[in-house]
C-alpha cells in the first residue's frame, strides 16, 4: 500500500487486488461502469483484476483508477514481461483536472519498477493523454497467440496499441499478446 498526496487535493493509493476489500472493488467497478457509460463488460472487469490498482481520491471519494496486470507480449520473436494497463478511468464529473495524468504517472512508476515493457490498448479519444505522457503507438501489425498455439492477426487493434518501453524495442515489428477471453488487447 502506497499513499501519495498531490497538490493537497488528489491522494494516490496503490494496492494489489487481493488487498482490496469487497467495498473497494465495488467502488472501482462503479467508477468504471460510470466512466464507460455502462459498456464496461464483465470480461473487461476480469482483465482489470489480479495486479496493482492505482486509485485517486479527492475528499475521500475515488475519482480515478487504473490497474497494471502481468502479461507476456512478444515484440518480433522476443518475449517481454509486460505491465499491461487496464481499467483507466476518471469519474465523468471530475474530468479535465489532471487526475488521469497523475494516476498514469503512478502506473508508469509501477511499470518501471517491475516490467520490461508497459502496454495498453486505447481509443482514439484517449490516445492524446498517453502520447502526452510519452507512450508510443505500436506501428507494426498486431497478433494474438491462440489457445491452439497459432498466431492470429488482430488488424482491428493495429494503431490502438501503445507501449512504454523500459527496454529497447522496434515499434515496426509484429507484436503478439497472450490469449484471454473477451478483447484480447
């Protein structure tokens, strides 16, 4: 558990999923449902769990969240221990105040401490935030390693995958993620 107080307004807290109470998890899910206008699926929720959660609080109320979960990504032929970012959200009533940036800065610290690569999949709308933080758009084609062992192209995700390298990678090579239910990226 880590607490950081920023600008005497936003308090950042990070905790592993297993350290969060049922009430904490319910609050995170409510925030994600509100931020994604009810389109945050149960599979999306499952992807958000099992790692480190970064939560931002203002006056004791959670207003921002992101989590970092372990995944294996292959850039070209090399496998990277990857901190994959999930569940990035700011309460709709608290947007455009920098809270998402502060939460992502803490996410970046976690990635730098524990992983060779940071990665996420983003929307066109949110991409500006990540570019401003130094994340880079993956330029090569994207794939998923299927449960049967085949590598299957995911062209709908091309251009939406962003990385924060802590090791040198060639952004033009193919990138492949491990399989999971729901959205693979």
